[in-house]
C-alpha cells in the first residue's frame, strides 16, 4: 500500500506530464499538417496564415500534368528499389558472416564499417563525384545506387550482426547436421527468423535512398535524369518560387514512405531492440 502511494503521481505532476506530451505532439504534427494545408491553397495564398479558404487541386494537377514529376518518380522508384533489395541482401549476408564465422581481417572489417559512418556528406561528395565521373556513372541510376549502398550497408551490417547474435547457434548446427551448406543454413533456417531485423534494414535503406538530397542533386543533371530529391528543387530556387507545387509534390512523395513504414511498423520495434542489445 505504501509503495503504491509512493508511485502514484500528484495531480500537478500528471497535468504537467500531459501538457508536455501535448506540446511535443503539436510540435511534431504541425509542420506536415501545414504542408498538407498549403498544398490545397491557391499559389497566391501559399504564405497566408489562414486555413484553406479557396480549396483547390490545381497544385497537384500542375505537378502531375505540367512537369516531369512522373519521370522523377519512376527514376526514384528504380534507384530506391534496387538499393533496398541489394542493400538488404548485402547487409544480411555481411552481418551473418561476422556473427557466425571467425576469419582473418574480421575485426578490421567491422571497424572499417564503423569508420565509414563518421564522414559527413560535405567531405565525401567531392571525391565520390570525381570517382563517379571517372567511371562514367554521372547521370546514371547506377551511380546513385552505389553511393546509397555505401551509406546504408555499413550501418545495416552492424545492426544485422547484432540481430544474428541473438539467434541461437544451435539452429546453424542443426542445419549442418541435415546436410545444408553455410549459405543454405543462412537462407532456409536463419533468415526467416530475422524478419524484424530485415524490416528495419529495408526501411532504413529505403528512407536513405528516398529522402537523400545532396548526392542526388550533385550526380544527376537534366530534368529527365532527376530523382524526386532533385526535381523538388526545380519548384523553389533562385529563379522560381512555386511553393504551391513544392508542397503538393512533397505530399505525394510522403505517401510511399508512409506506406512502407505502415508495412514494416510491426517489425520495427522488435528489430531495433534486438539489433542494439547485443553487439
């Protein structure tokens, strides 16, 4: 009874806690909500602080029909789809290898994966640009795919390694007893148990490629080659100030990310927890 009384919050503390959570929720929800509201306003009302007084789909019609938005969208789907599939496979196989096997250079490899995450984009963009130019990969989806893989795979490999560490080694031993080779054991027995980790890896890789701006803007030129990140900059720059189209395009771009998050949501918490509790 005494312990229950000690753990009970006072009314003032409860009010303060709920008020803080309410303010945090408003701060988090207001920017995307205002973006959505602005996308339905006429262009002349984009900076108005009022809610929608003249509801219109003109911004969406202009984006879809009068620009190369659909081309940018298809370019992004190609880059993101290949990056996600290859990134998940490479991160999973790398994480499994360093979790289950001991081989020369394993520790330097893990340190190398970690060190690559320490360099900011501003340091890497020039050497990567020169490298892509020398390989003829500028204005090519393959150039962005390789670049995004260098960003996503090291972190995801570390995370998958921690996740595979939580899966009992006895499963691998049972696979070998049944005559499976190491890859067969990984593919048929271990990988199905790693679905939460794969969901986190896939989501992180998807968001990395879908939302990245710096490399997409530097490596891709010409409207027919742009991805969504580069295409958005054509609406608002030093020559154009079309915030209505910008907000409408941003809302459309957010839809696939929301769908991917909704699909992977049930695995995200378990995957993030498992991948970080053991390393």
